[in-house]
């Protein structure tokens, strides 16, 4: 009784902390159940050992971590590196293994904490749009609860760090975009800058290219918010001095990211002189032989499109992907900027709706990929229903900068992955956190619509009784 009383006091006085603890406990118990019970006892056919699923990157990460643990124990911490063989999850795991034991279940508390943090930050993002705590909590559940999310909090992977970092970064941008932030001075400004940069660090630790991705998002956001703050200054909503300070701060963020580490794998640039560009994605010559530069497009923009096209082409020539049954549009390479616009409807369709209902019913053969595909199909049913209400949410909150930042952040990154990832299995995982932002917005609209319909029915019933 005393424990229950303390918990309810925590919920009433610290609801976000209580929510984080609930999400953390759920993630911990689910991950432990999968690793220690479900895989070894119920699904042993798909068990790779050590509580890991067959066929995933996590098996390789674990093996690398065990190897480097031995190096740490024999040579000392000077042998440790963050990204052994280019894989930071293995580096993080090796450090924890060296301090504990070489079993994946010792990583579960960190993965569960990241998952709980992402879910709690999503609640905060939705609350800032202007909805109540209950609606925000329900909207976050579709990020926290789906079984497919266990791929990162119950295994060893990058996505737990990546999605927690992405949500923290978005939350920071939203705080910096709010009028109230700049009215109350630097203390509230740092409340936006700190989660933004912590989020960038979490993203960059596991995927270096995210620094460049977020620089592009930062350029877009800073320009849009500059226009917004100029408008606010003209209307007298904020002094010109504070508007100028806000604009300078916002514009410095993408400038700061210019000095971040750069992903060298698969990167290329169009040469300014008549020389072959350097290109390192599996030794192909895509950039030199296939890409057609667009004269009217600035070089740095053309290069950005080229990098996405290069990554897409890499799937077509990489062993293991080239013959995969989940590959789509195998015959479509993006060869110039114009091709991106032509492919836009298809990229949007894949980003929002794949895998499609026509693909849900596969063969009767029981396999790990079929089980995971069936799980994804069930999750997509909820996604479809939620997205129906997304336009309604956009209309309801069309004057809220918080909604537009959330919508554009999720939508733009989802589209980038749709262009760059012609493999439905990989796309499903990479887009997850960004699609769930749109799904959360849709659930907000569904919740409001449900309350309005219920109120209307109640009024009609009272009229005729």
C-alpha cells in the first residue's frame, strides 16, 4: 500500500518522470522476456544464441564486442575504440562487456533508457503543439509499444540512440522556435540548445551522416524561423533586439554543424573541374558514368541529391540486398535532380504506406522474415488509420509553429530515406521514428475528432430525450 501511494504521488507531482519509469520498465521486461524466454525456449529455431535473433546486424556487433572486450582486458583501456570496424554499437557494447560480462542482456538497461527517453520526449513534443497530457501520452504509445521496436531495445543496434537523439533535436528546435523562449532570456534558450546538441551527439555517435542530414534540416528550419521572427518583430510580438538574437542563434546552428565529422563511406561530390569524382561505395562508378548534373541547380544542392542517388544505387549492387525479396523498383536509378521530382509520388507512397496490404499475405512457410513481416502488417493497420486523421490535425493546428516543425521534420527525413532505401525491410526500420511523428500527429486529430463526435452524439441524445 505504501509503495502504491508513493507511485501515485510521483505520478501527480512528476508525471513525465513517472511516464519515463513506466516506459523504461516496459522496455526492460519485454527485452528480458525476449532474450531469456521467448528466443531460447519458444522460438529456438530463430535463436542465434545469447538472446539474439538470427540474421541481424546485432549478431556481428556482439561478436566484435566480445573480441574487443578481450583486448581491453588484456591490453587495458587504450585498446578501446568507439567504432571498432566502423560499428559504434559494438564499441559501446565492448566497454560495457569489459565492465560486466559479455552477455547482451547487460545492455538492456541502456537500450531501455533510450527507448523510454524517446517516448517521453515525444509526449513533450505533442504537448507543446497544444493538446492535453492524456492525448499526448496515447499518441506516444505507438512509438513505444510496437513489437518491431524491440529490434533496437532488445537487441544491439543503432536505432535506440538515433531515434532518441532525433526526438531530442526536434524538441530543441521547437523550444527555440517558441515566442516565450526568447521573452525569458538565456535560461530558456539553453533549454532548447542543450537537448538539440545532446540529440545531435546521440545521432552522430551511431550514424555520422546524421550530422550532414541535420545540417540540411537546420538550414531549412533556420531560414523558415528567420522569416517567422522577422514577422513577429514587425507585428511587435517581440522586440527587434530579441528577434535579432534569435535569428543569429538559429542561423549559427547549421554553421556549427559544418565542422562536424563527415561520413566518408559512399560519399561523392561532383568535381568542379573535368576530373573523375571520388566515389567509394563498393567501388562503383555511378557518379562518373551515370549522374547528370543540372546546370541551373547550385553545385552543393546537386551534390546532396547525388549522395542520395549513390546510396540508393548501393542497394542494387550490394550482395545480400541485390537479390532480396523486399527490394522494390530495382530498375529505377535516380540519375539527375529532375528524376527526384518524377519519383516523388512513389517515394511518398513507399515512405508512408509500405509494406502494402497486397504484400501482407505471403507464403505459408514459417520463417523469421515472414513473422517480422506479419508483425509489420499489424502495425501498418494502425498507421493507416492514424494517417487518415493527419490532414485534420494539420488543419486544426495550422497556426502552430510547433506542429509545422514536427510535421516537416518527420516528413522530410522520411522522404529522404524513401529515396535512398529501395529495400522495404531496411526502410521500415530506418523511417520508424520519423513515421511515428506523423502517426502521433494523426492520433491527435483522431482523439479530437472522437471527442467532438461523442459530444455531438450526447447533445443529440439529450435533445430527443
